[in-house]
């Protein structure tokens, strides 16, 4: 799978009279995971939707490698997990997850292995109405991974997941997308999660969103909850908290 840089050049967005994203320029390196954090309603999701090609910027340009986001999506190189799982109610868990590969027109990976990974073993043939909200969200995460996308966009994917499952997914999913070389952009309200999962944290201001801090996360050791207790991880967390307070 090719590695893909994400380039946002002088990108801005407004809805009516409300400026949501101020002109900003960022480059996200291929194969890295970047976390976006910032105040609620600051424009994080809007920026992610522009990267996905679901919203057009009012100014500037977004390129994934040398392609437009829509072109990458059409060839199956981009996947996104939303805050709302948006599963098809008439499809089983297995069929909803497989849909990610069908839409990408790719062979896809091992659906049952992903079902087990996200803790839905025993529920593969259940319909979304038979699942809890957290279980539906886990199915949506698996659906975003099945096509092995070049670019993976995650909009607070673990928000509806219980604490223990969230902790396990935080440990087990990043090695999977890193092994595939995916360029990942993650929105989260958890500073600890941002530090644990990412190679870089971008702190956004309140609306309209601007980048107020660009913090590298250079941590050695296994990326699990115990890493957050190390002095290096705590120092990065303090940097992020300080930037959020300033924002």
C-alpha cells in the first residue's frame, strides 16, 4: 500500500456568516497518525470532512498525495469512521463490515478476524438494532479498516465505547493501521488518547479553527495505558493541556 501525505494549503470554511475554519496550512506525513484536539465546536470535524472530500473548502486546496480526496475515495484508498456508526439496519454485523470493502471495490481483509479484534465475536449475524451503541460503533470501526485504506479518518471513534473496550482498542488497533502504512487523522477529546495513539498532536483554537500548537509525540515503548504513566508521556500531555488552555 502506498504511503500518502495529506496537504492542506490555505484551507478555510464558513457556513453562512459563521467562519468555522480559518485559513490554515498543514502537511500530515505519510504513514503517521495525527491527533486533532481542541474545544468542542471549534471545527475539527469540518476539517476532517474536508480532508475526506465530503465538504469543499471555500478557499485553498487539499491533496492526498497528488490526488484530490474524492479521487482517493473513488479508488478505495480512503475510509472514515464517524461519530454516528451509520450501519445499514438490514445487514448483519458481518455484512456491514464487509460493505467497507465492497464500496472500495477491494478484496478486503478477514472480516471474522476484525470482528474478533473489536470484540464482537458471537454477534457477527446480529442486526444493528440488536446491538448496543458501543457495539455498533465497534462495527463501524471495523468497517473502516476492512479495505486497508491508504488514508484513515477517525472522528471520535471510541466515544460511545465502554472504558475497558476503549482501552483494549487503543492498544490493539494502532499496530494494525501502522502495519498497513496508513496515514491516520484522529479526532479525540481525550488528551491521554491523543498522546497514546498519535505521532503528532495538532491543537486547534476555538472557532474559527487555527493550529495553535504542533506537538510531536516521540515515545519509546509499547503503546498501552502503562506508557501514559512514564515521565516522557506525562510531559507531552502537559504540553497538550497547556496549549488547550491557551486556545
